[in-house]
C-alpha cells in the first residue's frame, strides 16, 4: 500500500503528478551528473563518486518502487564508469552467487517456511500458545518478545536475514493479533537483529573485532558491546512506538485467523499442536547447534529447509505438499531476491569510482593534530558516510588497516580501538542511506514503506553518535 492510497491523503492524480515530476527531475540531475563524471577519471571525482548511492537514497525517499530505484542507481553507475551492456551482463551473472544474493535467497526461504507453518497450523497454534498461555496479549509485551527472540536467534546464527527469516513465521501472526503494523515490526527486527550480530559470541563481526581490537569477549561486552546494545535497543523501542502511532489504522497485516474452532481433542488440532512443537523445537535445537559449531550465515539455509521439512511432515504434509508451500511462500518475496541480486553490481561499480578513497583524501589532513578521543570520533564519523554497505567485517578490516597505525601513534588503548571498530562498522547499518539490510527486514516483515525504516535508522545513528562521543572520552 502506498501513502497516496491512505485515508486523508491528497487526490491520487495530484500525488502521482507531483511524484512523477520530482522523480523526473532527480533522474535528470543524476544522469547529467553521471555524464559529467564520465569524462573524468575516478580519482578526480571526490565526493561525486557517491552519486549512485545518493541517487538510490533520494529516489527511494521520493516514493518510487525500491527495485526501480536500484535499477536507476545501476544505470547512473554504468554511465559514470563507462560500463557497457556485455560487462554488466557478466557482472549480473557473477552477482547470482554473491553474498548479497544469497541473503536474498535466505529471505525467500524464510517466507516459504512461514507458508509451511501456516498450512500445517503450526503458526496459529504458536500464536494461541504465546497469547493465551504466556500472556503476550498487549503490544508492549509482543514488542519485547520480538526484540528478545531476534537478538537471541540472530546472535546464535550470526545472520540477521537468516535469523529473522526463521522467527518471522511466529512473529507476524502474533504481531497481527495485537495490531502491530508491518513498518513497526520491520523496525523492531532491524534494531534487535543488528544487536544480536555484534553481541553474539561467534558472529563474524564479534570474532573479527576481538581479533583486531585485542580484547576478550567479556571485556568487549563490558566496554562497548553492552553500552551500544542498550542505546540501540532503547532508541529502537521508542521509535517503534512512534512508527506504530503513525501507521496504526492505515497499515495492517492480512492474517486470517477466522475459521471454525476445532475441538481440543480433534486429530487435526493435535497434529497442528505437534507441528508447532516440531517447528519451535527444530529452531531451538538448530540454534544451539549453530552456536556449538560456530556456523556462518549460510547455516541458516540448512536450518530453514530442515524446519520446513520437519514441520511439514509432522503436520501431515507430504514432500510434494511441502514443496508447493515453499513455492507459494517464496513467490511472495521474489522481488526481494531481485533487489539483492541487483544491489550487488552497485557495490562493484562503486569500487571503480574510488569514492571511499576520495572521501579519505579530503578528511585525512583534518585528522592530524587533534586529541586521541576526537581522532576516534572523526574516524567513526568518516565511516558513517564512507561506509561499505552490507560488509561489516570488510569495513572493520578497512578501518583497522587505514587508521590503525594512526590510532596506535596517538596512544589509543585497545578499548578505544575496539570502540572505533564497532562504531565504524555497525552504526552505518542504520543510515544515513538505505541499505540491503533495511530492504531485507522490510521484506520479512511484509513492509513496503522505506521511510519508516529510515526514520528508525536515523534516530539510532544520532543516539549512537552521542554515545560514542562520550565513550571515546571515557575509554581513551
């Protein structure tokens, strides 16, 4: 549902005309900029190298389809880098096996698992258990449940897309039962899932930051991990409340719980309960296994396939019926896979524009001759703008190689260096620009409104800027 269809909005025709004019002007501006940049080598572009990412952000904010915004950004990047159609075809072929495209696959599989849980009755039984037995009958308690489950599962599996894809089949029916809207759920999952990724003991981000920063896991949590978790979760909680107020009565989940109530002792009801138990038990067991074997993000693919298989079989579905449910569920999020598949070429084209190196050349002279605490802060600020989208580990390594000697020369202790690495690689997940992680959580939560994700992200970025401004002065 677009904002132009909401009650109280201006007439659709006028909205569309204004939107088309704004979109046309933005596209013209970006294409002209790209043509001008094409005549200049990448090392001379400076901040103009970020034009494709800026185009993606502004076109998304203008309200056009997200996939169309990504395609437009690719076209701008192709013009700037003089990339021809054959080269782009090769790039798209390689993108099919990229990390980001794999994340898109994980999200689609998560939707398929949700369909299996729905057809077996596992999802409805879990809702009844949670709402009536545990008592999560209010929006406040359900929001707490969403955050807690997301932090635990994402922290255990080391992937936000895979972790939230696994629990989303339970979360959405519960959220729908108490009236939470899709943008609210998307913001909660983005916030909590991100916290799980930098607090889980065996996640890629945690393992990398411990190696580079030199702290033990308890020291890391005490000095920077837990403070950032607290600020991020609190800000996300408050923003979720505001987003819920803005969207309540306008957006809602289309989850149907109607239908004849089955007898408590009927065979169908007992089978549904068993499938719900199998669903939950498989997730818990596989999460524990993931922690024990220190599995990576791709482990989520195996988890979801096993969850779908075991839940389906226990729920009375045959192999063919399970596959049909997976096809139907995955089909609803084909657009998300396409989005991720198309997003990867933007990252590759950005490398040819030397955008990050250009930003560094502008800022490096400013970092000399300042106090160690402010040096840490400016490196953090640089990484918020000059971030590596969807690659926290790469960003940590990049930051450490470029700025590590400078931090060491300034006498910054391991605690300060660890804080720099954490802030530089995790805060930019939330902004200032749209990211593949935002798109992923929107897809899982069935939300199509990017602006609410950006509102939540910008608030979290600002809160963490204040946090790390204080932490740097305390730790350095």
